[in-house]
C-alpha cells in the first residue's frame, strides 16, 4: 500500500475547491478542476513517481499553461487549438525533462480561452503551486522503505531462523 500524504491531498482539495468556487461564480470554466484532480490521483497513488515530484509538477503546469496561452493568441478552431496546445505542452515538458501528464489538460483548457481572459491559467497555476508546495513539504517515504528492506535483507543473509524471525515477524509479534 502506498503511503498517505495528507498535506498533498489537503492542498489539492483546496486548489480544486478554489477552482470549483471560481467556476460556480462564473469566473472560470469548471474544466479547470480536471487537471488538478488528475494530479491529485497521480501524487496520492504513486508518490514516488518522477511525475509526482514538486519541481516536475510545477514546471509541467507552467509549460502547459504557457503553451495554452500561446495557442489561445491564435485564431484557430477549438479542436485544432486543443491539439496544438497539448502537443506543444507535452513537447515543452519533454524538452525540459519535466513531464507531468495531467498538466497537458491545463494546456487544453487554457488554449480554449479568448485572448486576454486567462483566469483559468491563474487558477490552475495557483492550485499547482499549492500542490507542489505540499509535495515538497512531505517527508520522503521511499528512503525509509528502502532502508527497511535493506535491514531485512541483511538480517536474512546473516543467517539463522532467529535472524529471519526478527527481520520478518509474523502477525501479532512486536517488531
């Protein structure tokens, strides 16, 4: 089971709530919550994945929103704007080595906005900053897990059933 990350979940819920409130007030499209929800799922389900790192998350959203803003300045039909924004956002993330797949949806949402109306971009970037900060503030659990596995492997290699019992206690036994 993957570790729980309450600060990440809380920050994303706050960011998604801000997006939902802004959408309810008619200030932004409800679609801005989609990339944030996808980021929450990615970070919560696979906290040690490269795409779940704070820097990757923030740079991915910045690249995607920038490409969406650039495409929205053109007079393309919506389907073409979405396709080009997604392609540019993904290419920019790959070039920067900061691929965060949920951010591609932010590029699409931003590309559909009229020139000068980038409230969605501001809301998405603000929520992405909150999520990246929460990810950054979380203590890493991968290092602790690896250390535990190494201790158990060393105990097993050192021999004997007593070492195995200490390294891998059964249910109900103290560790």
